[in-house]
């Protein structure tokens, strides 16, 4: 869905027990701190995402009489469409933990309460829906992210939550659904930039938004 900032390749998470509490660190933690359980997530959510993507690819093969890209290419394309790694132009105004500490803390508490795993990772930002329907996803956030970038990723989480955490396939099967979510997420950043008088940055975000929507809808495909 992230949902993405384009150069990342993190996969969505596996299911988690509802009564297991995620570990969420303070925004002031070191840049490379990881706020997820250490032993159980990576291989599991990678495997479950791969199963979902492979199933989607097989469905497309059966429904199509034309040649399709290799499964490896299909996998790479799906990851690119799900993750959010664009520039964060609002970062020029400072990281969220400095400019909006109370709002950032409230956002982290909301994610914690919903059971979202939060991973603070330098140069990475995405909200990845769970491969398993009914379970919340996973948020990866750069510790230096701007408040606008936080609003962007929280928008993706809010969409997933409002839809009842329908699972990865829901967000993959219709590009217009993914594009609508991306439009809302960028608009949250744009509205914030305009609200503080950062109209130049708002214009940059408008350009990023238009480019991203075109990519998701295949309008830039050769």
C-alpha cells in the first residue's frame, strides 16, 4: 500500500497475538534502534507476504492468456507499490520529535493501542498491512521523520484500521484502492504544509503525489 516510499523493500508483518504488546520506544531513541520483538517476525512475515504475492501471481496467470512477467519481477513490482520511500521535504523544518513531540507521542500511543508493531529505522518509512486479515500491520519510521511524514504513514494505518484490517491482498488487488489511499496520505502532508505557510514544500508534495498516483495506476508504464 506505503503505501510507500519508493526505495524500500520491507515486507508486511505476520499475524500477532492480540494480547501481545508491541515494544514502542521513545522518539528520542538512537537512530538504529529497532522496536520489534527480536526473534519471531522477520522470516515469518516475509514468508507470509511471499505466499500472498505468489497466490496473486498464480491467479493472474490463470485469468490471463498473455505472457506475464516472471514471478521475481512480479514480487519486486508489488514491493515497490507497497512501500513509501520518497523524499521527506518537510524534514527541512525539523524532525517530528522536535516540532510536534506531543502529537508524535499521541500517534505512537494510538499505534501501540491498536497492536501495531513499530520499527524505528533510519532512512525507511512505510506502513505495511498484515499478510493475515484481521490483524494490524507494521509501521517503519525514520527517527528523524518530519511531522508531515508521520501524518502520511498514520493516514495509511487509519485506512487499514477503517477497513477492518482486511489483509494484504485487499490492498494489492485493486490499484485504484491503493492510489486513493496514497492520495489521502499525501494530502495530509500537503494540508499540514499549507497550514504552516510552507507553500513551496506543499508544491513539492503535490508533485510527489501526482507522480506516485501515476505510478500506482500504471500511467508511466512503457
